[in-house]
C-alpha cells in the first residue's frame, strides 16, 4: 500500500474513464483524459504525452471527479463531474464543456439537487458518473439521481429531463 493513501485511507484517485483520441479543428490528434481527481487533460501523442493543457473541473475523490467517460464533438469536450462526499452525504455534480483547443471552460451546469427529492435511497446524489452522448445540438447524460437530462451543447441549458426511477 502507498505511504500516503489519501483522504479516508484510500488512494482511489486514478483514471477510470477511457482516454479519447480526438482530432481538433486544426487537424492535430490529442489524447483527452479525465481523472477521478477532477482534472481534465489534453496530451500530445506525438510528443510522448506532453501535457497541452489541464483544467480542474471538480474536487475529486473516491466517487469524485470524472468517473467513467466523457464525450466530444471535436470542438468541445463534455466532462461529467461526480464529486460525491460520503461524509456530508452530498455531491457537487455537474456537466462541463471545455474548449478542445485552449482548455478553457466554456460552460458548467450544476446537476439539479431536486432529482433526489422523495427518493428514500441513501445512494441518491446529484452526481454524474456515466458518460454523456452527443447528438446534434444536445448532450444527453444520466445522473446518480436516476434522472436522464438533455443539455443544449451550446450553453449547457437543461432543456429536457426524464426521471427513470419509477415502477414499470
């Protein structure tokens, strides 16, 4: 085990999301990686993985940061953040759009907290751990609250939601 395993005695701050190879608008291929520490990276595969830019999007943690995947449309990277804090029984989830060329945050939309209202499950958080999907002008992603949401990819506005926690 590591000497300093991190908060709570755990060292689970790795890369759980698959790395994406993305061709930018200038024709350059970059590797985009997101860590459970809450940092999004763009790396140059032609320069031995040189960091082109990095951006902290969340606090990170055991169920924090970027968990299981991201999406891109070639211009922006859409990175969900979980940031579950078990000690406080809360989360600070969001969907973020980052410019692939510059690494600048274009928009950040916090996940609404009301998705857990009326749900007695102790594991209901306003976090996002699943990878989003880009379709046309929309980014679709499901939250840990059981709500599937549609975001306008230009500005992050939530324009549609469906609560899948129900009897079928």
